[in-house]
C-alpha cells in the first residue's frame, strides 16, 4: 500500500517511475527497484508480473519474516534481476553472471539455510528454493505438466544453480 500511495503521489509530479529502496540485507547488498504505472497495470489485468513487482513482493515477505516472532528466520533472497530477465522484455542474464550472483549471495547469507531464487525462463516465473542444510533444491512451477513423468526443471536454471 505504501508503494501504491507513493506511485499515485508521484503521478501528480509527472514522474514516470518511483524508486523503491530495498533494505540492505534483503539481497545481501544495497539495491533498489523502480515501480511504474505499467507494473500496476499488469497486476490489475492479471498479465505476467515484472521483475520489479516480484522484488516488491519479496520486500514485503522479507519484512514479514524479519519482524516476525522468530528473529533468526533462516531465509535469504536472491534478486530476480540478478539471475533472470524482466520476463516481459526478455533481457536475459548470462548464465555465468547469474551463477556468480548466487555464489555471492551464498557468501553473504550468514546462517540462513533457505535461499529463495525467483527465475523467469520466459513469460512465466518459477521458484527455486535452495536448502543449504540438506543441500536440496526445490523447484516450484505452477505451469508444470500434470503428469509427473513429463515434469522437467528448466535446464538454464539447473545449470545456473549447479555451477
């Protein structure tokens, strides 16, 4: 709601986008994103979400986890723009760069065992969750085939994680 209010008030000043600052420890480094009217339009029209919207939702989740009753929450996040393109504009991140981003985030994760990685292989968001305590990767894809034998993990994401 705060971001909606900020965007609406910025429209009165003719700004095309509003800068939203992330907490420094959200992705392990200082970061920000821009929210535009187009970002809200895709929410209201149920179109594919942009990387900025995914980042803002992660900011909300992080705030809920951080301010929850368990301060040692064990969860850390990887910025969607660090490992995949926006989704709508298809500006993909090179596999080696994405792997380095994950490695960097792993080095700054402190004692957090769950690493949340949103990824867009193209016009659809999926989620990988790395459990460093069990060295397990969970792959969540709402667009997966119903038949389990036909399910496949996106090969580019698999390569990024394995590297």
